[in-house]
């Protein structure tokens, strides 16, 4: 059963209602908390204090039909995002942002908005809730498969896995560390390439940024983020190449990495109280 507000129920059941305005509201919540709000209306609309950009903007979307069923069947929705060259998300062209895994595990909500006029919204009915599953990016559009949250019931892993290394992701809510406290602003130096960065401003010990990441804040690679495979002696080795060769003076921020052991958690971060590994569980061959 769909939840409908009292004003919307009154509007839908009123015999005096002759005309309605109806549009879709698409809300995409990225992993970092950024919210992208789109509408397929002919003009921008505002609902619950949030502005939803219309098709007249730089990003438009089309979607497949949705269905509501009782049971545990995983519902799916095909979503296509189309963006022109002026559309940017978190500092990158939108399609490039999507191609760089910017929508990985993003949450998607689709609502139907009912209005008596484009500036007079009355209420919404939710049609879909889920998360991004797979996608394919072309030069002009991103074709996205969205699956309902029921898909998470397919996971075979238990909630808690007993393993020697920490279960938390560095800087997540369980880890509790503030990433800004373990970051450093740097600039690309001579001989920097798409896979190798040099900098004369590194004062941290060798390995400090290994398994962390760098994110560019200026130049052609602005907004690009890459995992660090190695760090030390004023240089970074990257896991994947940058889109463009960095220019001397391009600025980036480097974030410390973690190997998820208790020794690193203690010595490097002084955060053992939040360590969630099980280093002393015996291996199966020696368990009694």
C-alpha cells in the first residue's frame, strides 16, 4: 500500500478537480552524501524545500516502468541520464564523473509529484527505492540499472565476519577518524606522469599515504581521485592512470592510507579502541 498525505488524498478524490500537473522527481544520493535532484517537468519544481532541476537544465533522464509487488522479488528500473558538456557533478563533467565510478552504490529514489500548478505542489507518491547496480556510459548518456533494496538479501556473508584485519573502511562512521586530519595539500612536480607523481612538499614518512588516495584540486585532472599504491621519497605511485598528464604546479590533496592491522591503528592513528579485527582467532587447522 502506498502512503499518501491527507492533502494529496483530498486532491485525488475530489470530484471538483479538473486538471492536475504531474511529474517525476529523481533523487540520487552519492556515497559522500551529495544529493542530485532532477525532474522531468517542463520547468524547475520545488518540493519540501528542495529544488528539482527540469529538462531545460544540463541533465535530463528517462526511466522504464516500475511495478509494486508483495514478496521478495527484486524490482528493477532502467534509468538513462543524458548530460551536455556544461553539466558538471563534483567538479567533473557529469558523464566523466559517472564513468569514474561516481555512482557506485548510490541510492536512487523516484517519486511522482502532484501539483495544482507548477508552483503549487500538493504531495508525492513514492514509486521506487533502490541503489545503482550496473551501468554503461557512452559519449552522450549513462544507462543505469537500479535494483531495489531487496537485492541486499542476496548477500551470503554474515553481518559480522571474523578476520584478522579491521572490518571498517578507513574514515567511515565505524572508524570515526576525520580524513581532513590526515591529509596534506601538495603540488605536482617535475617528471610527474599519469601513473607517477613527484612532489617536493612531502614530509610524511615512507608508506604514510600507501593504500590511501590523492584527489586533484586544480588543472585538467581537477576532481580526479586515484588510490595510492606506494608513497615515499617525495613521490606517489598510483593504482590507475590519471586522465591527463599533470602539469607542474597542479595541486592535489593526499590522504593517509591504512593496512587495517592493529599495529597501524595504534601507532599511526591512535585509534585502537575502534579497531574491529580479530587477530587472535585461531586458523581453522589449529582450532579446537
